[in-house]
């Protein structure tokens, strides 16, 4: 039996749009600050799992160990493809779990510990191995790491969708997450620079020690999420019929607003930095500071620190704007700002004035802060819309399918990122003597690829139908349905 269809008062026509003002959060839907903080600490393992390889594998395995950038891109693509394939399985398993600790928290704890164990393994490949042997080691360890990432990330994201039903409170929760993530991400740009420090015999050895430290952080910061959060939907979902993977996937792919948002907005803005994200280091190291990888790494790290300060100052204003105007207007403004920033990098990344690049970053950081603050609240809206249609709570599958679509796209793009670096003519052995056409190609990619991504996202977001008015209708429908269910279950 198709569970998703059988329980649906939902396949009724969508309710008419009625303009509804955004109201303040009801007291029952507010979360205590310690719980927000506990959930937000989970951003440390999630952020490291998402960003560490993208920022560190190319510098360590390409610049330090001499491995082909194309081969690195293929390995990372295989890892992301595996990660994408396992996400829907984890989403269904989490949605159907019925443990004494809930549907999400046990997997969050186990996943965090697994991340802590597998991340250090990636950097243990001996420097004297052949390129083929090094590639084999990288494939195996990356697959183990991304398996752990799935085990952690899908339940953690799902918990964020369902931790409160209120749209403004969801944004506040994501702001707490963003605060922690910004502080944690300050460490990543410094890792490659610290790995080159004189007290390590070589960069690869430095990365082995730092990899162990980052792995420990991933494991430790998963524990407060398990201990300090509650699953408010668990009483309802424990009575819910279990959903088969095939049925859950079919219903999820019938949610057109979700597909438009994930496929047309989020994915392109994830793929763009994956394709050119490491180029900032190369442009600084070989265009602005010819051949000086230490100064290039320092500039990237300093940019991260400045960016963290900008992001931290912007977040409170973002929450206020959402409360007054809603999510979509702020998201569109953020995309326009990002478009302008991307195009400006052609002029601001110059050897004549290295610090001028911070003018572009001063536009980019508010843009990405506002945009990524709102991504998961909008995904949660899509899950609420699905519940109104189908009568089932399936946040795990929505987190999983979003990850699946995003990671499948990233897997494809990772191959092209390595190819693009090799295609540009870059050769680490040349040091400062990179051909002029190589540097020009890298700079064009760095400016134009993100600009195209911001443009596509703007067009897609213009067509997104889940406005604040529509979501107010959806939430009213869900509240009435739950009240009716509670009344029917009350003792007579």
C-alpha cells in the first residue's frame, strides 16, 4: 500500500492565498537558550564535515604531496556520490526510528563519534607513496568519512527542521547555529598555514596532527546535541505508520516548491564555491604573492577572520528583517549583493593592492550570511507543506533528499574543479613562474562562475511559491489538524 497516499486528507487543492502578517512567536513554541545553544554546537562537526575536505585536500595532496588535481577531484566526487546515495537511506531509517531517545539524537551521537575517528585517517598517507597508492588511500578514507557524515548530518539537519514549528523561532535557531559555525570556521583557513609551521618537519606531518585535533572537535561537539535537545514531534511520530523508502522518495519528489528551491537555488550556490572555492588560495599565492603559499594562506585566513566579524554583526539584523518582512525578500537581496561581489573580484584581487580584495569580501560576507541563515528554515517550510498534503511528518527524508540532490551535484562539479585547475595550466612545480594565461583563467573562473550561480538562483527564487502568506495558511491547517487529533484521542 502506498502509505503516503493512504493517509492524506492532503491531496486536496491548495488553500487560497490569504495575506497574513508575521506574528511574534507563541510562548509554547519558544526554545530555551540552553537548548538553542546545544543544537547550535552541532554546527561544529557538521561544518567541518562539509567544508574541511574542500579547503584542505587540494593544498595538502596537490601542493604538498604533488598529486594530480584531476585525480583529487575524482576522489572527492566519488566520496560525495557515495554520501549522496546513503543520505536517503539514512533519512528513511531516521524517520522510522522508534528508540527511547527519539528518532534523531542517537544517530547524531554515533555519527559525531564516527566523524572524529575517520577524519584523522585521511591525512595518514605516507609522503613517499606512489600517486596510485596515495589515491587508493584517499578513496578508502574519504568513503569512510562521508559514511560517518551521513550518519551525523541527516538526523542533525532533521532535528533543526522540527525543533520548533514557528518560522521566526526557526530563524533564531539557525542564527544560533550560524554564530557557532562562524566561530568554528575561523579555524579552517588557518589549518594549512599552521601545517606549514617550522615546528613541524613537513606540511604533511603538520596536517596529521591537526587532522587529529579537528577529529576530536567533531566528536566532542556532537555530545551536547544528544544531551541538551528534545524532539518535540516524537510523541506524534511514534504513532505514525512507518514509511517505505520508495514511497517516501516518490512523495518528496512530488513536492514542486522543494525541488525548485533545492535544485534551482541551493544547489547552484553550493556547486559554485565547490568549483572555484579553492581558487582564492591559488590566486593569492600565485597572482597576488607570486609563489608565496605562506602569505597566500595567511591572506585567506585573515579574510576568514574579517568575514567572521562581519557575519556576527549582520546576523541580528537578518533576524529582525525576517520578523518584519519574511524570508524571501531578504534572500533575494542577499543574492543581488553576492552577484555584485563576485563580479568585483576581477578588479579587487590585484598585486598592486592586496588588501583591496576585502572590498569584495565586505559585500560577499553579508550576502552568504543572510542566504545560508534562511536555507534550512525554507526547507522546513517545504516539509510543513508536505505534511499538509500527505498527513505525514518526514523531515528526515527532506533533509536526506536535499543533501542527496546537493551532493550529487557537488560530486559532478568536483570532477570539473580538478579538471579546471589542470586545464588552466597550473603546475605546482613551477612555483612563482606560472604562465600568464593560467592566472587569467583562474581569475575569470573565480569571478564569473559565482556570478552565474547568483543569477540562476535569483531567477529560480522569483518563481518560488511558498510565501509567508501561503505558509501561514499551511501552519493554520496543521494546527487545526493536530488539535482535532488531540481531541479525538482525549478520554471520554
